């Protein structure tokens, strides 16, 4: 059995990069997608180079780019066992805050981008009876005042459940990983006291990935112990 292959969007830093490191440590080969080509290549080199990690510069809002990245993954590694739709963008709260252009980029990355990852990977995941994972958020469970970001993450969570229902019977598992505050470049300065580290979320992803095939961990909600909401 060749080593399994995990495709990760938003792999250039933060939760995606930490998940790539954790999954590589658990024996996965990884396909790394984001727009920052140099950061992806540095991470691919760190994880063992072309036999173990593939850097694929890609805007998740671009269907042709995502389809090409999945095709390149299959060409290089010959299989796809799991896909983690993790790329995402935040925004300040307030319907009068942020620019309309920033809102557009956020909605395209968090909602359309995740949908395109699902669309691009479903055929290969059905072939491998694989695993689809989506990054949600505590904010997707409960809107916060003036947060369009919350709405995008509610959509991501709903999309994952829609995919689970569509894929029922195919052997493909679907997991939403919904973190509270994580200290990543997502924030200039992560709020609260003692936030999660990217590695904490990465461990949750690898936990779901490495359960036996009969076990589908549908959702992991993980907050810092200090976080109330
Ligand atoms: O954020 P950050 P996190 N096309 O900024 C990529 C969610 N979350 O790791 O393209 C392709 O360090 C970007 O790469 P680049 C959050 O909503 C977080 O914390 O090179 N890639 C980078 O790799 C998101 O869904 C917290 O700029 C695009 C990555 O996304 C996920 O966790 C709490 C892209 C962002 O890395 C990872 O966020 C929570 C595009 N169009 C949920 N746009 C938290 N940090 O507290 C962005 O509940 N990326």
C-alpha cells in the first residue's frame, strides 16, 4: 500500500502548514495549495521534496487552477486519499467595516473556494474511498455581531454536511474542523488569553484522518480553554 496522499488548501502558513507537517509526520504525502508560491516551495522542501510534498500555487477561487492542481497531484502521486479545504480569509466585524473588495475576496475564498475544492476532489476521493475535511469555525456555529465572516463559516459547515449526504454510500468520510481562536497570521494579534496554536488544530485534523474507515468524525469543535463563546 503506497503512502496516502493529502491535499491541503491554505497550506502556505497557519493551520494548513501545521497540518501539512503533522500529516507528513503521520506518513502522508502532501499536495500544498495556496497563492504564495515561495512559502509553499519552502515547506515542500522541508517535508522531503518532490517524492513527499508538492507545492502548487493556486487561488482557490479559480476553478481552472484548482482542477489543474488536483490533476497535478494525481499525476505526481497517483492517488488522492484526503482533501482539506482550509484556505480562508477573515474580516473585521461590522457591516460598515472593511472594503467591499475585501468582502468579495473573503466570500470567494471561504465559500466558493471550499466548494471548488470539494468539486475538484470528489471523483478521486470516491476512487480511494477517501476523506474530505473542511475548516469551519466556532463563528460558523453562532454569529457574532456584524460578522459576514460568521456567515461564510456557517456556509462552509453547511456545505460539508451537504457533501456528506451526497457522498453517503461511497465510503468517503467528511469532517468539519471548527476552531475557536488560533494564534496564526490570520490575526495581527490574536485576541483573548492563551489561544490555540496551529499545531493544536493540526492534531485534531490528523486524529479525524487516522480513525479506522468505519469511523466518520463528522465535526470537531475545539476552543481555547479560556474562550467563552
Ligand atoms: O489563517 P492564515 P489560518 N487562494 O491567514 C490561504 C480558519 N479559522 O491558518 O494564498 C488560496 O495563517 C493563505 O495562503 P496565501 C480560517 O477561516 C481560523 O488561521 O498564500 N489560498 C493561507 O495559507 C481559514 O479557513 C481561525 O495567502 C488562500 C491560508 O489561506 C483556516 O482556519 C479560527 C486564499 C490562511 O492562513 C486557516 O486560517 C477559526 C485564496 N484565495 C477558523 N485566501 C483563527 N486563526 O483563529 C487565503 O475559527 N488563502
